[in-house]
């Protein structure tokens, strides 16, 4: 018995269930020898015949998969769409949320606000990789164990209202609402648990507690209205001029107070600012204020322009 | 012009199921893997060895084939034969194949069923 055939059999049988290995081995060996004999009868020399036969049988792993009736795909058509949907939904907001939370905690907790951005981005990326890996792993296992997910069958009722022109997808709306809820929750959270201790071990709020008399509740109310706007946008499925107008009002209702409070040095808690030497210096605080103001203005302008362009396209 | 690749895929699709039918017919007379491969090829059913050998095992597991080892010759060979169950499945498949042919003929000639 020549060694190539032995090696081929070993490579094939390694991936075949043990219970049937021996029988398949005997049969496959016989078949290979029959095929070699057939080629030699046509005048090939033994070595060439063996090579040709094994080449014809192809990759041992593939042959073994056929014997074992095993699937040569990570996630097949049965689960692919469910996998894709879940992946898109989770990746649309979880990594960014975790990244921001970690970044904010790091910024309030540590002495290095600059490093917090890097920390947040790195954590966000790690989260994305974890989500992608574990979701895929679960679906790959389902594929191999043939588990039924009992997902409801597709019906015509699931067709989107205006599937051709839907600009605002469920994923977009869910992500936006998730963000808003997070920010709404953060405003009171930072007051009670900012993760910045005072000198006597108490809690040091990030934002000026004096703002609770009016501005912080007002901003939370504006954000809540914004959630309503996201729902309305999703139900409409596309940008309309009334929605654009409402969006401008809500955007400005949030941005103008924030910019104005930052400008007049009333947004951040003075005790918090003085906690760090770096932040306490006048020019550094001004830099931070400029960045926040410029960032807010840019985001608002971009959001308004984007909504207006999309609404305009719908008309034309 | 349709590419060779496209044509090949369609032909493959068309032929796929016929290998089972042909094997069940051929194995009314017991035979072993390689000899069956030769017979099928000789009768115009070219089939890849790496498709046929695993297929025979699968059909056996489904009870459509029975098998018996023959150790009288120079090397031990596993002979497969179409079982009673395999025969009844084969009849269904042949009926269906005939239906397909009838329907196609009808379509070609434009006759309403």
C-alpha cells in the first residue's frame, strides 16, 4: 500500500464520526484501489494513477463532510437573515453606548480627560468585536445542532408601509431613541453619582447643581420631546417639512441653552472645575468651552441640513 | 451569450436528482461503488466519485439501499442493493420524472392541461 493513499485515508477519516470510521475506511480504500486499477488498465504508471485518483476525489475535508453530511458553511440560509438583523441591531448602538459611558466615567474619574476619549473608543471597538464574535458563535452552533429557533414565519403584514422610500429605518430610530434615553438618564445620574469624590468623600456633580432650579429639567424635557419626534419620524418613514421644522425647534431648544450656559461659564459645576488644576486654569476652561460650543453648533447645523436635504429630495 | 459557467450550473442542477434515480435503478442488481460508477458513466450518467460514494452511504442510512460485504475476491467490497423501500421510493421518483416530461411536452406543444 502506497503512502499517498494512506495519508489521504487518514486525512479523510479524521473528520468522520468514530462509530463509522472503520467501515468507511475499508470501503473507501477498496474504492480508491479499484479506481487506481482502472487507470492502470488504461496504461498509466502506478504513481501517476494514484495521484490522479486522489486528485479526482478532491479535498479530504470536503469528502469527509459529505460522508458525515456536515455543512460547509458557518451560517446557512436558515439563520443568516436572523443573524444579520440581530448583528445590525446590536452593533448600531451597543458599542457606541458602552464606549461613551466608559469614556465619560474615565473622564470624570481620572486625571487625564484626553486619555478618556481613547479609552472610550478602544472599549467601543472591543465591545463591537465581542458582539460580532459571540453572536456569530451562537448562530454557528445553532446551524450545526439544527436547533429550531421557532421564529415567526414571514407574513405580508410585515411589509413596511412605504418600503420604497423609507428613509428612517427601525435601526436608525432605535439607535437614536437609545441615545436620547441614555442622555436623559445621565443628567440626574451625574448629580448623585458622578464618580468624582469631593475631598470629604462625597459626590461632586459634573454640572452646576444650581441649574436644577430650571435648566436641567428643561433640557430633560426637551430630550423627552426629541424621543417623541423620533417616534413620529419613524412612523412617517421619511422627512417631511413639518418634521424638519419640529426638528429645528427641538434642536435649538437644546443647543441654545447649552451654548449660552457654557458661554457664560454656568454649565459646569465650579467645584468640579476647581477639582483639577488643569481644568481650573482660565485658558484651558475656555478651550473646553470653545470645543463644546463649536461641536454643538456643528452637530445642530449638520442635523438641520441633513433633514432639510432629505425632505427636499422627497419632494423632487 | 450565456457563459459556460452559467450553463454548467443549470445542467448540474438539472442532473442532481437523477443520480439518485439512476443509482436506485442500477442497484436492482447488487454492485460495489466503483463498478456502479463505471456502469452509470457507461449509461450516460457521469457522476463524480466523491459524490457517489458518500451518496451510497446516505441512501443506505435512509433504508433505500441494503449492503453486504463480499470478501471472496482479492479485496473486500461492499455490495449495495436497492431495498423494497428503495424500490417504492424509486417508483414515486420515476412517476414524477414522467410527469415532468409530460408537462414539458405539453408546454412545448402549447396544449392546455
